[in-house]
């Protein structure tokens, strides 16, 4: 069976199954789900805990210690949690077989807890995962999206007995930028500082630290992903932290040249991935660039390069320019918000 993370507490109040799987790429929510399971298991008499960490090449995993532990009977009848962590999400052939065998011969003195990252489609349809789900429950942890974050923060504030208006909640959401751990830490701080349990926008602004992690690499990734709002916010954060415009422009221009080279090859019939590899993009970054290629034509990329050149002249004092405003316009257009058009770029270049 499958259980939503927010349903886990009510589920555990009713029953405790012999097998649980937690998967997802949101560390805080996965950790909280695992903690809730451990507490429930401890209350049910599972006082021991054995941890098995399978990392690296899944073909080299030694599953025998786990199998031996699962089959062993305690002289003192101690119940224990067998916690299995597979960071790759791939147990391999031996691991798949071991997990299926353990589910077929469940030891009543053991509770099996398997912790996985976000699973690929192949793993979701695999025999070993289906077997684990049939023997127990699978808690899939999904990231909190930007639109969901204010509501999630409001619920956390209510759990902490803090009343906050909509504006205050939005301030916290903007500051943490999806960093749930930072949000929880700020709420803990508010519990100590807001003694009357009430927080308005003014108090939230003065108490909450800026937990958004502004750095150049994450900024570029947001631009390539097409997250215009987040990219613009990161650009403003970098400016406020004292980052000079030259390294920002250099990074943007480098990606523009790569995109233009690949885009021209694609327009001539090349596959996007092959074109990106030819342009020097690393394999793990190809999905980001592929996303940008879908929304940017060669003509548009050439236009953006012309604007980048104009900004460079502005930085060097060769033309009058509000460099940060023009950088924001360039970033928004590259991220998919079409603020630059052929009809207005001539004004920018000539000004």
C-alpha cells in the first residue's frame, strides 16, 4: 500500500506494519517520516535498531549480514528495526532477491525500514519495490512547490502555536526559498522570540534571517530551468551581498554562447543532446540546457548576446547604463519571461 507523508501519523495510531519504505528527495520530510516510524516502533516494543548502509556500486554490495540479522532469533526476544539505506535507489540483482526473500519470510521480531531517494520509473515498477509495498507501506515524500510553501509554513506555525498573518507567512516563504529546514529553524526561533504567539509582517521581517542560499552556480541553474521569478530574486540577493556584475555577466554570457552553438546545430537537424555534448556541456547538466533550448531560438539567443555586450560596455563606462536593471532584464528574458523583444532592444543598445 501507499501512504502520503501527511497521513503517516494517523496511520501509525491505528496500526504498525512489518515493512515500510520511504522514498523522496526532500530531506526534512523524509527524516521526519523516518523519525515518526522509529518512535511508533519503539512504543510497540522494537527497542533495538540495526543500520545497513548500501552505498557505491550496487553490484558489490554484501547483503549477507542483513540476511543473517533478519533470520536471527534473539535469546531475549528483543524486537528490532532493520533500517536499510540505499542512496542510489538501486539494490541490484542480489539486493532485489534479498529484499524479496525477507518479505516472503518476515520475522515477527523485526520491522523492516527501507530508505530510498526519489525513484526512477524503472525502480517504481520493479518487482522488489512492489514486493515491499505488498508486505507493508510505501511513503512517497514529494517536494513542497513554491505555491504550496506558504500553506505548509502556515501549518507549521499553527503547530508551534504561532499566529501569523498572510503577509508575514509570505515574507518567510520568500526568505527561505524552498529550504524547508531553514523554515523550521526560523519557526523555532519565532517560538522563543514571539512570546505572545503573534507575528505580523514587521516582526517577521526583523526576526527572520535571510536563509536563501544565493550563489552563482544555483543562480545560473535557475535561469536555465526557466524559473524567472526565482532567478530574479537570486540576482537581487547576489547584488545585496556585494557580488560584482562582471562575474555574473561572464557566467551568463558563457551559457549564452553554449546555447547559441547548440541551438544552431539543432536548427540544422542535430539532436539536442548531441549538440549540447558537442558544445561542451557535461552529461549531468544536459537536462538544464535542453530545457533552455526548447524555449530559445538561435535568433533570440543572438539578441541576448547583443544585450550582454551592451551591458559589458555599460560596466566599463563606455555607455550610460543602469547595469543591474539591464542584467535583470537579460536574466528574465533568458529564463523565459520575454521582456526583450527586437522592437525594444535597439533602444537599450543605443541608449
